[in-house]
């Protein structure tokens, strides 16, 4: 009986790890998506805090649709996601500068020049 319970617990632990990893991966993908959407929505300078708050709200909505969080968990998640957004934006700014959409359009034009089937 104890062996069966231990086996079931081991299987459950693997399932929970897989589910947690999948949620983490989905959250990362969602963060990149909402950061890009915020950048497209507010292209004028000086809107960084507005963009961040919008992206943070979308990411929290995404997370809370998948996981029920209590007040403390919600605050921790909001803090961590906020720091992740800061780090992602800082990394992209360091690589591309502050005009992401301009760089994306520039890349799109270069790609279209190289590949005639890309518009």
C-alpha cells in the first residue's frame, strides 16, 4: 500500500511540474506579446509607465485566468512580473534602442527586399 501511494505521489509530482512549466512558458510568451502590443499602442515618447502598467495588467489577467491567486500570491506575482517587464524592456532597449517599431518596420522592409513573397 505504501509503495502504491509513493508511486502515485511521484506521478502527481511530475504532472504538477509539467503543468507549472507549461504555465511559466505560456506566461513568458504572453509577456512578450503584451510588451510588443503596448509598444505599438503608445509610440510617443514618455509613455513608459503607461505602457508598463497596461502590459502588467494584461499579464496579470492572463495569469489569473489560469491560476486562482490569493491576495499575497497576487502581490508577489505582480511584483515579479513587473520586474520581468522592466528587465525585458531594458534588454530590448539595449539591443534596439527605444524605437522598436521603427526597427521592426526597417527589418520588415529589408526582408521584403530580400524575399519577394514577403510584403
